[in-house]
């Protein structure tokens, strides 16, 4: 009997434990079911914890986290801007739907078991989904940041009475491309919302060509009251400066000048056009004498032997015309008493407003001689340019480099060369003519390519005076013009 009572008690106790266990299980099932209606503990959406939150509260937390203004630092200035202003927008529906899908797909009893035993569930992180209007961000950076805080550089200005420039200063500008990347990253982070904007130091620009022209005109006015025509070609940007002054008044350029020894540059081009590589030593020697010593007999011999025994000068003229240089021609050989093979009428020597009484045997304009030098430079640098288009396969890049070398050997220490720093490569040809009638100089020229650290350029300066070009003051003026242009291309950075 006692044994039976003991078994009965044990049964009731067992039933009680089972009942309690069932109650606990039901209680936990109810609790888990409530929790399962929200996002599971440990879940993150776009790096923001949303565990235990329902859909609405999760959305509010995301908007709050990603709605914090981004703080932009431009040097000492601090700018706070809302993400919407920068074109940033969360794709809440997409992220919440992805989180819902992951929550629903978790097996019920697996989740309940983890909940029942208080196990930390495996964390899930839904990636950020957003839209970025980059054009709006760029517009804000340019119109609101750069426009307010950038300090643009200031150009140097010529110093009156000298060949120098001063006053230029560097600037600081926003690196917009880099800023777009940094700000985009900050907008996509719920915690890293501070951006130190990248800035670029901008060197002071060169003065305008107009200011350079004013400086050159001032230099001319101090030393020369005749006609001076200047042509300058920036070989990096293709920008040109071309003007003429007569008695310190600006006149229309493209005046016909006696080419004198600068005509030996076109002769050299025509010789190379008709010579095979490598040059015969006899031809090379004649070019050296023609360019370096400026002798006329070697020029005549080259035209006669290489171009045409009788019509060599006209061959040079035809080559120049094919290059688009109608004002540059040779009407005959250089030797005394040479017959005039052809009388040339050109746009330049047909002008009625100004006449330099150019030699009917050889003429050019400062611009055309400058353009020819630019063609030589382009051919030597790239193998392309006008020579490649007009003289297809007849003048190689190596031959153009040889032309530059011949011109660079012309060391005279005066005129434009005198204004250049020692060691500067200057490939040029100079010339002047002593009139046989009155025994004085009326025309003087120097034309060449300058290779400088700040940029390479072509400069031609042609002078004419009806009475006399006096060498000493004009020589100083040439040097000053050359120095002013060199300083223009090689301004110090501040």
C-alpha cells in the first residue's frame, strides 16, 4: 500500500513537471513568436543595428543614422550639409524587404531553439541600397564650396621699364573629382561623416599675350622708331602673338621684308626634301657653311647641285608655296649679278599702305618664317605636322632633328641670342643687309626656336628703317625683347 501511494505521488509530480515544462514551452513559444515578428537580434541593415525592431522603427532608425549632415572641412572652414542636398537618397523599401525575406526564411524551430537556450543568433547584415545624383553633388561643390572658398591664382604683370614680370601668386582650388569620391563614401557610412576636402595648389598663370605685347612695344619705343614686326608661337598651346609697329604706332602686320640670310632656312628645307639619308658629307658641309657662317656661295651651290642647276631658287619658292607660305620666295641666286628668274607678286608686297622696298630676289614675312620654324619643330618632335602632310615620306623626323641641330650651331652672341640665359638651346638664323647704294643697314632679322624649361617657342623679329638701322641700340633692343619673352615663359612660382 505504501508502495502504491509512493508511485501515485511520483506520477503526480512527473505530471506536474511535464505541465510546467509545457507551460514554459508555450510561454517561450509565445515570446519567440512576438520576437519573430520583429527583426532578429544581431541583424544590421546598412551597418545600423535593427535587432528587435519592427519594420517601421527600423526605417526610422535608418533615416536617422543616414540623415546626419555630412561635415566638410575646407582648411579651417567647416560646412555641414544634409545628404539630400548632395543628391543622396536611401532605398528603404529595398533594404527592408531584403531584411524581411531573411527573417522569414530562417527555420522557425532553429530560431526557437536558439531563443530557448539564449544562444546568440548568427548576425545578418543587409547591404546599403541607395541612390546618388552625382551631378547634383558636383554642382554643389562647384557652386557652393569652390565658388565661396577657392582662392584663384593671380597672373604676373610686366614691370614697366624692364624685361621682368612680378606679382603673380599661387592659388588654392578644390579637387572636385577627389571630393566626389570622399563625400560619396561618407554618405554611405552611418558613422564616418566627416570629410577633409582635397585641395590643389594652382601655379600663377602667365600674363596674357596682350600684356606681353605691351611690354615688347615699350621696349621698342625706347630704342627704335622704324618698323618692327614680331611673331611669337607658343609651341605647347599653339597660341600666337603677331603685331607690327611703325614709329611706335601699331599697324597691320604681314609686311613684306627682305629675307636676307633667313631665306637659308627654306633652302635647307628644300635640300633635305631632295636628299637621301644619310646626307653626303659634301652636302652637310655646305649646309654648315650656309647656316653657321651665313655664307652665300654654299647656298647657291646647294640650290644648283641638289635642287636644279638653273632654277634652284624657284624650286625653293615652289616648296614654300606648297606649305602655304606664298610671301616667302627666292627670285634668283645670291651671287652678284645673278639674273632674276621670276618676279613674284605676293599679298605682302602688293600692299600700298606700307613699303620696306624689299629685295625682289628674296622676300618673306615674319609670320611665314615663324610658321616654317614651327613646322620644323613639329616634325622634329613628333614626325608629324605640315611636313608629313605636304611632303609625304620626303622629310623624316630624323632629318628635321638634323635641321634643328644645324640651326642650333649658329652661335653669334648678339641679337635674340644675347637675351637668353647661357646654355639655352636656340636654333635660329639671323641676317641683315647693307644697302649697296648708301652703305648702311636698312633691314635686320632674327628668327629661331627657343627651348626653355618653361616651354618652347618660336620667335621672329624683323626690322626696317628707311634711314638706317643702327646696330648697337638695335642689338640691345633685340636682347631685351628676347629676355622679356623668355621671362614670360619661365616665370618663378610663388
